[in-house]
């Protein structure tokens, strides 16, 4: 048999709206073929009902006959093209509820009760999402980033109806260039940089801001970067620092700033500290070299101890890795 068009409507089931802003109901409808002639640009009227279908009790919007108690809004779609997309302004908690659409045009009068939209009004916007990418692969925010890696922080947010549209901003210590893109219902802002030790434990915060008539409403999401970097500012010190007698003990201390640790109380890996004793050709100088090393890279520091070989020829070295 021949398939006939029937009454149907396409609506989003759930819509979020921000208190004090606007809300859009995307809407398309279909009618039986016998009513095609009735649906004209001049005659078409769109009606919205909230939480029921009684004309006196539940009508909240009429495209051609607005009442003082109706919601402020307009149908932005062309009804004669079966587009019933509607925007409501000055959204408040009163807008929360279930919405039904009715089309009227000449002899065409139909109430769409099968498919409805539920509007939920929020007092504050949803939080944006921040994702961490290292070398273009997504990683969890607690994972460490190796120094020198290409890092991208992506902030994305589903946008709610707002005029002007919401904006995304980053707050972080370094000044890093942004790349931004905006789709119809999503905002994206990327921070791209090469990881250095300066970004270790730096917190990056992405904030979405809605400019409303009475106030700004914001929501934010933060991520703290953990950068694994090679030892910085490595130095060696000796105690006692003055001349020492033959047979006495000398403590050499190696200090360094690194993530991950170079020295710890348990002497664990993946670092190593070596003491190397070197003589020059004349036996005048002895260099005790400490090597500070981790998975990121190795850094070296040395301390020169000079003395005539007649005063002493040997030093007892005590490693100071048991602090």
C-alpha cells in the first residue's frame, strides 16, 4: 500500500537553560497531506503549552496573540516550512517544566502530545571539561609529563543560550598563546606548549563566563600539571670546609632540585649517586664528582679539593645519603 504522512514532531527531550538568560527549543513538525493547503505563511500560528494541554490553564506562548502572562519569546523557524524552533527570553525558574506544541493554520489544528520537551533551569552554568594531551595522546591529569614533551590542554564547554555568547578564559602563571574554536553548541580553547620544569605543579584553570543583564555567571575546571624534569641547580658541598688532616672523615653532600627525586632516605632507584676520585698528572688536585641522575636526564656537579700531596694522600669519604 501507499505510505501516508502523519502528524509527528521532532523535539529535544531535555534542554538546560541558565536562569536570567534565554532558551531555544529546536522543533520540526509534520502534518497529514490533506492539510498541506491549510498551512500558509499568513495563517500559521504556533502555540506552546506547559505541563498540560488546557488552553486557559497551560498556554504560555502564542505567536500571534501574546498575553501579559505569557512567556516572552518568538518562533524563529518558518511555520509554513514546518519549522517550529522557538526562543524564550528572560528565563526564570518558572520556565522549568514540560512543553507541548500546537499548530493552527486555517482548518489545520493539531496538538502534539506524544513528543515533548522538558526544560530544566539552572542557577549556575555547567562546568567546562579540561583534557590533557601529551604528544597528541590524551592522558589522565595525574600522570606525569616528561620535560620537553609537546603538551596541549583542551577546555571544552557545552554552551547554553546566551546573548552575548559565553566565553572561555584560561588563568595560569605562564603566558601561553591560545587557539580557540566555536561550534554552534560547544566552545573549545586549547593551550599548546612545550613542558618545562617551570610548569611543574602549575595549576591551569579554565573558566566559562556568561554575561547576563544583572550579573556574570561563571563555572571553572582546574588541572595541575606534573612535569618530570632533569636535575636543576646541582651542587656539591664538603664538611668540614677547611683543610683536613690525613685519616679524618669528610662528608660530601650532593644537592639538586628535580622531579622525580635524585636523593632520598631509602636510596631507591631510578637515580644513582657515584663518587669518583680523580688525580691529575702531578697529583695536586683531587676531584670528587657527584652524578645526579633520574629518568628525565643526568646533571653533574663537582667539587675541587686541592692540597700538596705531602700533607695528605688519602681522604676517608663518607656518603651522606642517609639523612
